[in-house]
C-alpha cells in the first residue's frame, strides 16, 4: 500500500525515512521533527526517487506490512524505476 506520509517525508528531506528516524532520536539533531510539517514519518518505507544524474524527482512511500517489508517493497519500486530509466526493464 502506498503511504503519502512516508513519501512526503522522504521528499521533504531528500533522504530515506529510516535515516531520518535515526536522526530524530533523543539527543540527535532532528529530535521531534515528526511533529513538524503536519506530521512526518520517521521510520523505514520512504525513499527518494532520483534521476540518472542524481537529481531528486519524487519519492516512494510504502506502508501496510512490517517496517522491514515496507522498506523491501519501497526499494523494489525504486529499482524498478531505475531500471526503466536506464532502459534495462
């Protein structure tokens, strides 16, 4: 299932939500960030999509399973997009 919150969070920061989660723990520089911007998601499942030159062009957000499963599905979606861009699909 697509998750708009994870997708939005990954795009706001142009980084994976799992990494934002590490940075938002007590004592870390982004502590409390999940309460900003109308609520952000700070656990795995959101991944930025990048163009062939590395420019962020969007993001994927997946929810509905375990965090580990959400990350696997999101990474598969990013890989599928990357293979289409490179002409290997």
